[in-house]
């Protein structure tokens, strides 16, 4: 048998909500009728989970967080959209994650093992990978796509429709208005490149040769006075590691707002 569900007598769990084994719902929390909480999800006091929202196993939603709220989009007219959150996420106090919109594909998607600190905001139709960190007060605008293990410093912001690659580091207070390639660090308003996340690369288990190829790709994008198309062609011909090459070429192919430079 699974673990017992624990619902405080002062909580509101609407009929139709699906709760897995071991789910805990604290006092004055509200769980909407279309919500699905997987095993061992914890919803603390005064948190709200609403809309057509699925929350993955072992995720914890802290007090006063708002998960599955209506999009902050004037075009939203109540259409049936959803929010999908993976496993092992930590959603801290007053964080907000919105549903998707019909015009943006209909869903907001959050991966596994992410940390959303106090007052962080993930807007409608965003897609967030795994093991990212959003520090206090981070604002991610609608339709943004963020890779795995990205880190956003406190009070930083990301423009709508931006693409952020794996293991990017955004400095506190930075305002990012264009796409940021994998492994790059940016800072400032507006954000500019500030080198590579070398420590993160080493911790990720990349080989010395792969790190050298990442540095080569960075140099071609930022230090050779090349246009993006020429930089892409030279990455394709000069970067030897298949994994690193694919990371940068796939990013450049997907970039729509231009590369942050």
C-alpha cells in the first residue's frame, strides 16, 4: 500500500482533484478540480494549485506560492490550457508559475529538479529544462525556452520568446533580451557575454577536449568579428566533438531573437 494522503482540515481540495500516495496538503491551501498531484507532493499552508495542472512526484510547493494561475496575457480568454511540472522541484514562497495560452501551444512545461526561489515568476508557455535555479525575484517572460542547469541570479529578467541554452549563468540584475548560447555567462542591462561557465563545464563531467571545443565555439561567436552565419559554418567545420558541435548548431538553428552579443 502507498503512503497515506494527509489533508489538513482547513485545506480546500476540490472534487475532481487527483492526489497520489503520500501527498500532503497544509492548512488553507487550495487544490483546484483539474489538478493532479503525483506521489509525495507537498503543498504547504496557503499555497494555491489551480487550472489543469500536473505536479510531479516529490515536488514541494511552499506557502503562498501560486501554481497554475491564469496567464498574465490580455489575449487569454479562459481557453483550456495546462501546466505540466516534473518531479523533485522546489517551489518556494510567493513563486508564480502560469498556465499556457492557446496562442503559445497551450502549455507551460517545467522539467525535473528545479529550484524556484521566493517571488520568482515563470510566465505562460515557457519551457524549462531540468535542474535550473531561479533566484529571488527572477522574472521569465512568456514563451521563453530554457535548457538544463541554467542559473538566473536574483532580480534578473528574460524577455519573451528568448532561448537560453544549457548551463547558462545569468548574473543578478541582468536584463536578457536576446538568445544566450549554451555554457555562456551574461551580465548587465542589457545583458552582454561575460565568458564561459567553466566551473560548471568541469563539474558536468566534460572532457578536456570537449571543454576546448566549447571555448572554440565561444571564440567563433564572440571574438572573431564574424556574422552569426559565418560563425555557424566555422563551428560546423572546426569543432570536432560531435556533442559540443550539435549543442551549438542546434542552438543557432533554433535562435529567433538573435544571439546576445
